[in-house]
């Protein structure tokens, strides 16, 4: 099976070819670092780490349908897990403070 053709790195002034991403390996690290440093909320980096991903995955397996849609009688697969009371307002990661939701 043929591979997708390489494209030039999207970083300004770089002429290297990117394998499968938008940037070459060197600039991909730099762009990710800049994103985490300047564009992402620093508090969210602390709150949503590996432990949250495990909690979220466990909860979505136990509650695979959107809880809001279920109340209205619709069966929609859940794609996200949200806190009922946000962590920033004193909420916790307990199951009674979580709900599975679809994107709509």
C-alpha cells in the first residue's frame, strides 16, 4: 500500500519534509510546547492529567449514553464526561459529580 506523500513542514522558514503531521519532528515539539505554555489554561494542565483520563474512561464505559438525551427519551452515545459542579468551584471527581454527554 503506498504511503501518503510527504509535505513541507508548516513552520515558517523550514524546508524539511513532514512525515505524517503538519510539522517536522523538531518543530512539532516546539509547537506543542508553545501551545501548552501560552494557549492552554495552566490550571487545566494540573486538573486534567492521566488520573482524570482514567476516571473519564471508566465513567464512559459505565455510562455509554448521553444522560441529558436519556432524560428526553433519546439514545445518543456519550462522547464527553463533564463535572456537574466544576472543579474550579469546589467540585470533585466522584461519580456522583460526573455526567456523560454527547457533543450536542
